[in-house]
C-alpha cells in the first residue's frame, strides 16, 4: 500500500526510537496492521491516518482523530446523530478503561495481521461507544461477553450447547466439564475432585438455561465461566495484563 487512507483504533503500542512508536492498529479496511508512527496516538478513539509499505511493518503518517462521519456512517441505535457525535469525542474513564484495555489486549494477541474483519471492527467500535456511557456492573459484563462471542465467531469457534461431546442431548440431571477442543463432556461419577477443579464444570440444567435464554443477566455468570475458559485456551493460558491490572485495582479499592 502507498499512502492509503485508513480508519482504525489503536490496540497496543511500544516505544520505537525517541519520537516514534510501534503501533498495532485495528483498521476498518485491513484488520490488524503493524506500523511505525509519531508518538502520541490516543487509545479508544477513531483514528484517520495514511499507511505506506509492502512489508508487514508499515509507516503511518498524518495520524489524527477521525471525524464522526468518517468513523461511523450512522448513529448507533437509540441515539441521534448529535448525541452520538458528542459521545465519540468523549474519553473512556474509570473502571470502564480496564474493560476497554481487555478488549484491546485480546484483539492484538488473537487476531492475525492484515486479515479484514469489518463486522468485528464494527462490533468493537460499538462496544467502545457503550463503554463511554454509564453502565451497571452487569451491563458492563454483558458488553464484554457479547463482544467475546463476536470474536469467537470470527475466529471460527462455535459453542455447541444442545448436545455433549458424545452427541447426546444435554441431560438436566447430568454434570459436564467444558474442554475447548472437545466441548461438554459428561462427568463420570468416580472422577476425583482434584481432576474436576482443573476444568470448568456445569450442571446440565445450567447448560439448558444458557441455550434457552442466551446471554442474559440470569445466565451471565455461566457464560462468563465458559468464555474465560475459551479465552484462556486461545491464549495458551498466558496471563492477560489487563486482567491483572483489573484485579490489582479491585484489591486497592478493598
């Protein structure tokens, strides 16, 4: 590409020389792109820039905050255009920053480079928009779980809840453990408790509730357990820095 105009969001950055930084940009046009540009690009704001280069590492120039019209052609649902434009100019503050950092981290660690994902990009932008609003604890968690489900779909992971790993219908009286590469495995009664601790365990009644209600306040804790197991598996069980920061912040508040 040569002086190609891009719209995107900065996911991660590292220092590169005195006045420049190495950027991981989630672009609307080409997915995640790595590039070098002038330091100072903000997180969680739509950016407009120009990219040049044939190799994996591009050169970014003229990095500016994108106008609302460029970043989002129509106002999000239940918001008029004026309110939406104001919202996009706001920053994400407080505990919502940790949630936004989490979204950024799972994207730059899991997405391949230069693989266009316009649908996921739109869901990411909409999630950031939600994080600029006041949210209850459950609303915040639902926002993250919904985005994770979009990410799983984009990565080709489908969660089968209507049958177990043996292709038998889910039994409400059965207990299952979830293995990301296998699915829901019925637990044999003689398995020791130490073995079960290492896995995410669900009652059949919980699985059927998740299947019936989808992601809701009633099923939020169940989906959170399932999603965390899958995210950790995709990351090869390497720790998430955003999760550690969140835990430290929670301990500090206590």
